[in-house]
C-alpha cells in the first residue's frame, strides 16, 4: 500500500530513459518531494533500484538509485541503509558527522568505477613492550620475529598467525607459530606472542608453504573437529612447503585455536588491564588425513585460499606450486564431508604456476603472475570458476609500465569490500624489487578482461619498504573489512620484522574493524 503510490509517482522520474538521462546530466529534471513518505518505504524503493551485481557493474546500472537518492535528505539516508542491507561489506561503515549522508553517492560512484578509496593509508604497528605474564598457551614477545618465506593469516578477532619461515642470517627453517593481535590495542600497536605447544604434535619446520583461514561452516563439518571450536576460536590450514635441503612436504595440518572468555581470566589480569577479550587459551595441531586416492603431491611456492560463496559453499582451494617434476597446474578443494583435499576437475587450459600469488574473489580463484612451466616470469592473469571448474585467460590490459604485471614471490589477499585481489611486493623478471605500492586486481564481470589499478594513498602516507617472500592478509567471509596487513619478507639484505596496516576505509567514513 505504501509502495504503490511511491513507485507510480516517483520511480518513473528516476528511470534511466535516454531523455531522462540527458535531463539528469543537465540538471533539468525536477526533484520530487519525498519528505512525507515513511523511511521504510524509501529504503525498499532504493533496494529495488540497486543493481543485483557487484560494485563493478557498469555506471548506468547505478543511475536510477543515485538519481532517486538525490531527492531529499531522507532519500540519502535511505540510500545508505539500503546499501548496507544489500552489500554486507558496507555494514561496518558510518558517515562522519561533518560529511553527513551526502558521502553515500560519492562512495557508490567511486566503487562503481572499479575504484579504490582515494585516501588509503599505511601505518606501522609497533610491538607492545608492556610486561605481561606467560600463560599455558602463549609466551609474550617484545619484538617481532625476522622471517621470510612464512605463512600469514588473519583470523577472527583481528588475530594474525605467522607460521614457519626461514631466517636468512642463520639459514635455519622454523617450526614455530607466532600470534599478533591488534584488537583492543592502542592505535598503532600490536601484541606479539609465541604459541606454546610443548610436546604436542606439530608440522615439521618448513618455508615457502601456504596457509589459509578455515571458514567456520567448513570447520564445523570436518571429521574429528573439536566440538565448539568453530564458535569460540579460529582455525588455519597449512599445506606443503620446503624443509631442509631438497625436502618437500605434501602434508596438510589444521591449527585450531581456543579462545578464553573474560569469566576465566585471572583477577590480576583484569585489574591490570592486560586481558584482551578473545585471548588464546589453547591450541591444537592435527594432521588432515590424505585422500584414499592420490592426494596432492609435495610442493612449495603454491597458492592456498579460503572460499565462502554466497550460496553457502565453503572450502579451501589449493593451486599450483613447484614440485619434483617442475611447475604444476592442478587444483584441489578441501571437502567438508570427508575433511580431505580432493582434486578438482577443470576445463580449459590448465594454468601451471609457481611463486605466483592469488586469492578467491566471490566464486572466482584469481591467479596473478608467477613462473610458468619454463620457469620464466609471466604477467598473466587467470581466473578459475570454482562452481563450473572452467579456466579463463583474463588478458590483463596493456600498461605503459608493465612491471606491475610481472612479479614472483609477491603476496596477495582478497579484499571483500573492494571485490578484488590486493597485490603487494615481489620481484620482477630481472629480479628487481617491485615498488612498495599496493595494486588492486579485479576480474571484470563484462567480458574476459582484468583491471589492475594502483591503490591511491594519501599524499603524506608513509609506506613499507619493498620486499619479497613476505606476507599479506585480509579478513574473509562475513568478517571482511577495509584493512589489510603486510608483514616480514626479505629486502635484498635482511629479513624484515615490521608489521604494517593498510587502512582502505573510504573518505568520509569511519569503519568498525
């Protein structure tokens, strides 16, 4: 009843007919009055006008919603509410008071152009040096480890997990696991801890392996999973890697972390303000059983990424790597029913890559650069549709400077709100370090093409130094946010121990990370 007169009276005025589009551009069309309509009705109309696709829909798909929202303050507010309802990644955004609701149309136009926020900034996270007691699960650290070739994951609650890696100065390969927490820390600080495992089973020391967070839905269905872990903690899957000498691993390990509740924190810790809600109270490594048939062969320098589809599917995807027979192009999925890695049957030309980077955006596995079967560095971009199993060559655009397309030992992470793959670091085909600039790689929804855009940083923003064999991570699934983290790596002379946070919150907004 409410929507019928509203749609009949107002929607025709904002539908993008050729004449109406010309009038809109020339500001000739009269603005209808919406102040007397209920907010719930206005929001319903905006939801109806919004395109069903992601933010890289063509600009024309957004014109109706944008035109309608400019009618009044109430419609601008309705645009914000509708966007947060349709696109969960925007639910964490709140307009700054001085900007008001007028920043919502600007955000839509920016993201609809495939854009990155024009005010991204880096911030170095300094280790917290406060005196803290050792617990049964963790030992406090005042300095971060200096490593390269490790794995880096961001789990729920802002907990970063660093595993394995190699120390270039000593040549030793590590089997340690480190935790870095930024949650409830003073701005610009991070709390480092060494995970204590005692004599419990753990993966052998390794480097150039890969790790990925295990989606909660997948963890709940894995055989042998600890009851309640998925709701109270977090989990990470580690696969493969190189050991000492020529040793290669083809095993998979699951790390399950249990969180401590405030009720079980010591009285002293609470009084001294040193208790962080969600602190790790225990950890367990367990090896994922191999498939009854042939499982993934041993490898290093591969891609491992979490997949959570809108249709409710959850998995972890393994692709490529360097094995004893050379560069590989196989793809494997962690099955929820069996808890095993099973090979995925794909169509099209398989993409063999090692030392590449990639991640899952929506239902697409994006693979960027790396070395091909001839061990040459290539600047290609490919996508694998995880629902149909079909490979596609996305034909990256020709750039005046092709160096951003050519890299090995770079790092990448899918950034949900931006619908693309954030790429950072690595070396080019001449083994020169890439500039310390983040790039956003997106698969166009309109044809087999790829878009590569440099993330615009604030002019005064400090930047991490160039590196290779470092780590880059961002949160995934429902917890996806507007931030990413870069840690460690090798700068040509030394291993690095710096943790940097990249804040990509759009201008005019604050984000609840």
